[in-house]
C-alpha cells in the first residue's frame, strides 16, 4: 500500500476514535435525561446505532457473497468474511446492551418477543457462518458454502427490522420519526449513528488488510516449504 494511503488510513482511524470519545460524552453527559426512563435510556445512543450497524455488516456480507458466487474471486469472499466478523461483534453489543436497558424498564432481562428472538437467531446464523469458515479447509468450498449461508442469513434482516410493525411486542415503534424524539437527543443520536457506521468501515478496512497480509504470509510459507 502506498505511503500516503497508509497515512490516510491512520488519519481516518484517529478521527473515528476521537469521534467515539465525543459520542460517549454526548450520550452520557451531553444529551438531556429522559423523563420516564431516566439515565438507563442513554444506552439508546449505542443500542440502536449498533443495531443499524449490524444490519449494514450483514448487508455487506450479502454483497460479498453474491460477488463471490458470480466472480469466484477471493477478494469478494474476504469482504464477506470481514463484514461478518464485524456484524457479529455489533450484534453482540446489541444483545448485551438490550437486556441491560430492559431490566429496569421491563422488569426482566429477556423476553421471547419476536424482535428479540429474531435478533438472537440472526446472531446465531452468522456465528454459524464464522464457525463454518473455521471447519471447512478447502478454500473454494469454504467460500461457496459461506456465501450461500451469508445470503440466506440476510433474508432474516428485514423480518428483524419490521417485526415491531408486524407483531406486537415490548419494543416501541416509530421512535426515530421526526417529532418523536427531543431535538437535542436526536442530534446526539445522529452523531453516534454516523460515528458507529464510520467505525464499521474503518474496522472493515483494517480486517481486510489483515486478511490480505495473512494470505501473503501463507504464500511465502508455501514457497519456503516447496524449497
């Protein structure tokens, strides 16, 4: 990679890290306290953006998987693999912050309502996707099997998103609609959302660089063994 691109990568990474500190400050100190739920509502500024980020991650898995099945190029498979790891990370944060928020508000850590159940199922599918990649040794077979599972897994995403409109549950609907959120809260939310989405792309780029470096190292080792 050219030197100026490396410097640009570092600059963008530093800016996103600084933005994360600003996002944390805004969520816990900048945004006004919600009158009904109190301070626990501040998890909203991370819970929802990370949920949107995990949807983005699994959408990128879909794109990479379709790209691989059409082109049979490793670069598409690497995009899908990298995005799946970050998507699972984001979805894990959603599944952790959700119960912490739910306990004082709903009186329980977990309830098997449709959105929670589908989100857990989505997480399990992409954990299975990552496990599949670990246990299939042949590269093309691993990429093909993973691509099919990555595509099928994404079919669940619309059901997770629209579940609060299709089935009644404890999750509220329409929170992000204009007028339903205090302007100061909305400003903090949007800043956190864009920061967390930018963080996704930074992590994606770093993970892909790591994947390419690992493959180059494997090729060097193979050449050494052949000698």
